[in-house]
C-alpha cells in the first residue's frame, strides 16, 4: 500500500515538472532572439543555355532576429526555402557584393530581421553553353612503347573529327586539332581500340562521338653492326695521302621481321679528301648508300685521320 502511494506521488511530481518544462519551452519560443547561422541560397538560370563552370555558393552566413519558433524551425529542421538569386545576365556577372546580396535576403526572409551579413562576396562562374568541331590527332611521340619497339604503320583514327560540347570559355581554349591520349604502358603489340577523348569531367563537357577508334602496328627492332671498307674520294692517285685505318663499323636498326644477312656490299661509306679539316687532318666518314630498311645508321668512328706519306 505504501509503495502505491509513493508511485502516485512521484507520478504527480513528474507530470508537474514536465508541464512546467513544456510551459517554459513554449513561452520561450514566443520571444524574439538573435541568432547567427548559415542560410541556404540557390541560383536560378536557364540551364539549357547556361552552365556553372565552378561550384556555385550554397550558403550565406547571416545574423538575424526573429521569433523563437521561426529560429527553432530553421535551426533544427531547416524548414525554410532557400533564398533565390535570379540573375538577369548570369554569364556576365562574376561576383555579388554585400550591397547586392543584402536586399535579396531582406526581401525573401521576411520572417526575420537581418542584422548583419557576414558573407562579403559571392563568386559566380556561369558561362554560355556551346559546341566546337575539332580534328582529332595522335601524338605518336607520347605513346609508351616497350624497349626496342617502334610504330611501323600509319596511325589510323576513325572518326578523325568530333564535336565537343561545353562552356564557351573552355571551347575557346581548345586548339584546332585535339590530341587524343593513348593510355598504355610499354606497348609491345599492335593497337586497335576505341579511345575516349580524355575531356575534363563535369561542367557539361562531353563529345560526340564519345570515343574514336585508333589503330596502328608496332614491331621490335634489333641493332646490327657490320664492318666495311671505306671508299676514298679526291685523294691523289699516287697514294701520297692515305687513311691510316680504312675500315669502319656501321651500326643500324632493322625490323625483326625484315632481318636478313647483310653484306659489306650493301653499304657504302666514303671519305672525301676535300672535306679534311686542316686543324687536325680529320675527315668525316659519310654513308652514301645503305639498305632501305636500315634505320638510324651510325658510323664508328665518324671521322678518320688522313696521313701523308713520308
């Protein structure tokens, strides 16, 4: 019996306390308060013809005075609609300063008295949408090939043109020929793939078509070396002037599939007496004939000493 009385006593006390708290809460919300918080904003513009090229501001920081209910709702539920910035010519505006921002806030936040705007400037980057035709090309020098491999065919790209869509400021920065990057490492076989144009992501930038087919062949090259005897041009017939060592080595690259047994007769290296340097009696060894498939030829040594008979 005593326990039941105690329970009823505590129940009365608890209900009385809750009633007092609720009364105080609602009474407090009926008063005015000042509060600093970030309020959402939204920029409205024709997104079919315009596009933001940088993220637009989403909030302004303000100090307001208002009723407790309104502040409570904004603080805990964010029930209010964002302040709308409807710009007359968005592509021509780069920023809004406090004198331009404050009247818009005051007009749309009628439930509050705006005391101070802490946000000094809203930076805006909105541009007109456009498009541009570009030629597509491949920079073969930047294709990462495996050691000793080289491109041995024309680089085919189809289609070789594309339309790029995006902000006019970006389109104006594009060159007439757009370079498509081949994203491979140490390539050692033929290439035949559809490749994206590698355009920046976001801000409405895209191309039509989105990809292009790139095709070319690669092959391994070998370095070969052959020793040959030089030919003398313009030297006296009496052998009073001669080359001390009439043999040179010729190094060259050759495609693996075209490799064959080369002979000294397939090359011709000459030393011209008229090209001798008077300061050191050296004359260059010049290749005047070689197989068509031999590349990057090098004569070792590249100059020979000319001597006079005693």
